C-alpha cells in the first residue's frame, strides 16, 4: 500500500509535511498514521488535488466552491489519544466527543478542545431544518470523523446522531477491520459512499451528499432477558454498550452463582443472607445490577461505567424495570476519579472486568477494578467476580481483596467470591 494519499512533490504534500513538522511531540504517538491520513485528505481536497475518494483529482470534476470551503468545522469522535484533534485543529474549528471518559481525559491532556455537549440528543434533529440551522450558525461545511468502533451498532448510532448536522462523515480505521457493514451504515444516510486508497494499514470510508430522508436506526435498542429466578427483564442498550440487549455468558454465570449462594447462606452465622446494598463496577447495559437488586432485595444499588453509552443504557434498563438505582459515569479503574471516590461502601460488589483493550489482551484494568471493589467493600461484605478461566484471577483476588473461593465454573468462565460475609459452598 501507498505511504501517502498525495504525490510526494505536490503542494498539498508539502503543506502536510510542514504541519506535521510543527508538532514533533506527536511523531511517535499511537494514532499518528491515521491522523496524518486525515490531514492529507483535507489539505488535498482544499487544494483540489484529491477527489472525494482521496484519489488524484486530475481529470475528475470537483465543485470548486465546495472544495475550497471543506471543511470549516470538524466533529471528531473517539480520538482515544487526541492526536487527530491536535493536528486537525490547525485546519478547522474542532469539537470532539468521546464515549469513554478515560479517553476523553487522555485526549484533553494533549489537546484541550470543546466536547460536543449535545451529541446524545442530536438524533432527534434528523431534519432539513436541523441542517439549515447548522448553516445559519456559521458552519456551512461541517465534517465528522468517526474512529471505527468494533461494534456495528456503535457505528450506526454515531452516524444516526451526526447525519443531520454534517455534510460528510469519514470513518477511519485499520483496513483489515473495515467491513462492508461500514459502507452499508453510511449508505443509510448518504447518497454517496467512497472507499479511499489504503495508506499503510489504514483506510477511510467516506459518506457524502446527505439524504433528505435517511433510513437511520433508532436507539436505544429494546430487548428482554429471561432468567428463571428473577423473571423477565426489559433491557435497553445504546450502540456502544457491551453485549447490546443480550445477557453475556459471564454475567449470567455470576448471577446464577449469586442466587445459589444466597439460597444457601446460613443466618445462624450472624451474617445477613441478603445484602442491603449492591455495587456493579462496569455495569454495561445494567441488566446484571437490575437482576441482582431483584434477587437480593437490596435497598440501595449503584452502577458505575466509564462509557456514556453504558450509563445511558443502564439508566434506561433500570427505569424500564421499575428498579431504583444510581448510575454514575466514572472510571472505576482510576483511584483518583472523584465520582468513584464518593461512592461509599457496599455489602455486595459484582464485577465482570474487561480483559482486552481493542484486540489486545490486558489485565491492568481488571486489577484496578479489583482494587476499587476492595476500597468500596463494607466490613463483612463480598466481591463476586467473573472472569475468563484462562486468566486465573483467583490469586490476584486473594491478594487485593481477601480470602477467595470458587462459586462456579463452566468451559469459559469462573466465578469467585472474595472477602467476608456471603459465603459459597463450591470447591475449587
């Protein structure tokens, strides 16, 4: 694949190199290749050296006025390191949106630009009036850059939220992860979809010419999870929410183990069989917390998640089931997060920690969540954790939280109870 969208001696190539030279601190940062590709594309379009697909414009028809004006404003979604934002702000006004607050904080440390405050409400503005209003605000040409998510639903919701306010959406990512689903989702809102040449391992898919009557999906999605011991649960999920409206296998095993543990608890020991308070660190769509509240009869429940999509989903799930809980946007893996620090103590903490970042397996987040669970565990309380069996977290749970015992295991997952209070009976 080519190393650049631009011919090496072109005016656009020289301007791109000059812009990159002005930011030497970005040279070795992850995300720079994609940021460079975006810079080349925008400068190439402005100088009319590239067409809408990112190819040589020689012999192609380009509307001169449109090319000269594109873009005045750029909305950047989920720029995890902030590199794209740092470079693009030299070319246009930039606003950003991050689903994850940890990524928002990381990006802000490099390039502090405004967050798009009303991103979640944008979907309600799908109309020609909404687009006209954007133009009246002095933004005649607004583009959006979406860093390709793993989940198609996450992409679909982002496109749905942005389509009414932009003229172009660029989805950028590794070529090997850019499936035809990206083209399909863009085609629901745009009359033209182009695939750029590959640059290194990266590629763009570009939607332009917004449709006046798009066929965009609505969110949150609705579903029902059936469990014999807690009855049917209504579930709501936004696009970027882990597992959507389905019950993931690990959380189901954790719930089964919790219910079995509660039914076998010995009141004669002086320990309450049912906890009065429940905390779910990484609550996702909220179904596990909602189910745990039903199963335990706890008076107080709190869910925490680093994802705005998850927090909105969990709130909607709890409300749909008439369960009164607090759902908090916070990074439970960050000991200094003020929202998490203020949580207080809980009798029961449930934990289904992530074990990968993108496609890379990592365990640091899980260990940080274990430490957070220990910090918010009431005296005599229990942390119940589910994890992929091959990760063998029991020793870490013993070290971080306290005495631990296995409650359940299947071919993929293990459930371990740590601390004091609610006890299990299963052998290792």
